């Protein structure tokens, strides 16, 4: 089954140690914004985790392969090859399928890398018909298994932003300012008007990105 979220709001609130995390509270909207931002960061590094449908992605013909742009690929819904005024819908065939008789076929050879090849009878590899943007591919990107490091980085990134925007007053260098010990743990601290402090730079800690290093996606081709 395709993944629909990296972690639920309840899971994240449990990670933040918010009392009664399954109950709605005034911070839910803020936490959800942070979750949406954290998902972008994680998927930028690892490729799609949550299932996403891509419609009418176009590629040039003339080669035996096309490289899909949204990775990893769960499955290909359809490939259409343009022959000028005529479009040919291609059949989905496994690479080593014994009864591969279709003249007009494709195979998804490498879902992780997004490699789709043009196939003919007997699964012979042939080029797509030559043309510009004449190969249309509809597919779904995402994963069937959740990477543990993705969940950890996702929750920790939300926690990092939540702590440093909602729970304490700090200066731009990230050190506690005057009176910050009293403010620590208090919600909705006004950094500039009340305390004269400015908030910490809300970037992405390099240590969190390092946790994703081994599973980073390849650069997008095309």
C-alpha cells in the first residue's frame, strides 16, 4: 500500500511530548505547517515518500530509454508514443516476460532510478519513435516502505523548528539571552518587542541532513 504521510500529527505531537497528543489543541495548525515544510526537506533529499501522481510528463523520443523525473517510481500508469498525427498506447511488459508478444510495449526497468525502456515483440529493446516531447508518461512516485531515517529526521526537524520558534527566546547566534531561562518553555514568546531578542536562524541542521546522506536520490535527468 502506498504511503500517505511520513508521520501523523498525533505521532509528531507525541514526539514533541505534548500532553494528550491525540486531542486537538491551539498549536495543531502551527505544527501542521512545520510538518508540511519538513516533508519538503526530507523528500528533496530522498525523493518522494508520500505517493504522488504525475500526469503527462513529456520526454523526447529517439532513444531506447527515458528517465522519469519524480523518484522513486511506484508504478507506471501508462506510456503513450507520438507518431506525428497518431498516438500509440504502449503495453506494460516485464523485462523477462516469456510471452512478451506486443510490438508496442514498455518496461519499468529500475523504479528507484526511474528508468523506462521501449520494448517490442520478444522483449527486444528498440528506440522510441524520434520526436520532441512525443513520449508521454503517467505514473505514481512514492514508496511502499517507510525509511526509518526519514521518520526520525522529519520528527526531529519539526521539533527543532517548534522549539526555536515557539518555546524559547534566543539571539541570532543561538545562545540564551537575558531572561531566557525564565522564558524557556513558555509559549508564544515575543522575541523583539518584549525581550529585545531576535529568533535563531531557522535553517536546517547539517546533522539532520547527514542522517539522510546514504539514501539520497540521484540528480534529476532531463
